[in-house]
């Protein structure tokens, strides 16, 4: 396998794993962290998570292509960026296709997952 494709595949898989970890943190966050977070702190944490996520995704998708581009490997850098984004899209399409083909094994909603609504 070509080095560019190998890096693109590794970066795409890393992006998917990072997103999956964040989804688990958000979905199960109330069981990990106390649900009694002060109202001021929650938006701050969400915005900080957004900033950190944007930085991590930027590094995973564009840092190596930028380094290659600055080193004079312009063609390889552009291919790496395109292959990485295409890899992420292909993985997302495979996940969607598998959900459509096999369906969810069970429906889990936050309400049924021992979470209560504040009324």
C-alpha cells in the first residue's frame, strides 16, 4: 500500500475513533460526571470541547498534508488531504449502510436509559 494511502487510512480511522469517544462521553457523561454542574460551567465546558475537537480534527486531517506541502511534496500533500476526507466519508457511509441493512439491535433513548427529564 502506498504511504499516502496508509497515512490517510490511519488518519481517517483516528478521526472516527475520536468522534466515537466523544459521542460516548456525551451520551454517558452524566454517569461519569456529576449531573450537578453549575449552570455557568456547562457552556464553558461545551465550548472548550468544541475548540479542542476542532484543533484535534485539524491536526488529524490537515497537519501532515501541510507539513508535506511545506516540504515541497505538494502533489502528495493534496492527495493525502483528499484521501483522508474520502476515507472519513467512506467509513461514515459504511456505518450508515450497516445501520440501514441490519438496523439497530435495540433502541436506547436517554429517557429510557435511567435519565430523568427536568420538568
